[in-house]
């Protein structure tokens, strides 16, 4: 019986050391890196299910986003009043608006800021 208790204690000790060591090895305490572009959801091509995987986007908002395509910038979600700015702040790092072929890309702007004046 003592041997079983010893084995359990050793297993727990190695489990705790392994978990703590693994956390340090993975860089615990450092901020998470930005989401790579390959894992961002493209507003112009995402399926309804992809859009619904975002926090705060349900069936109705996903359908509204799909109907409002194409987007030149992800900030248009707020500018067109498809989502509130508070929701945009939660999902902005998870979405992108891939440039539409044949149209020049625009630099991203914060919602609520006026667009730069167009040159003639």
C-alpha cells in the first residue's frame, strides 16, 4: 500500500513539474503573438459558419455581412452599421477584408475616423 502511495506522489510531482516547465517553455507570461494572416477570417469570402464562429456574430449578423459584401476594409462593419463598435473591438484581430481583385487596397482606419480626402 505504501508503494502505491509513493507512485502516486511521484507521478503527481512529475506532472506538476512537467506542467510548470511546459508553461515556461511555451512563453507563459508573454503576450500572445498577433494572429497570423492565414488564420484570419476574410469577410469577403467566409462562409456563414465561419462568420458565426466569431464571438457575437450569430445567424442574423452573419447573413447581413454576406449580403453587404464586398468590403474594402474591415472597418466597414462599423461604418455600415452591421455591428456595434464594441463588438468590432472584440473581433477586429480575427477578421480581415482581402482586397477585391481589380481594385486598389486601402489602408485600414479606425472606425469613427473620417476617410482621408480623395485627390483629384
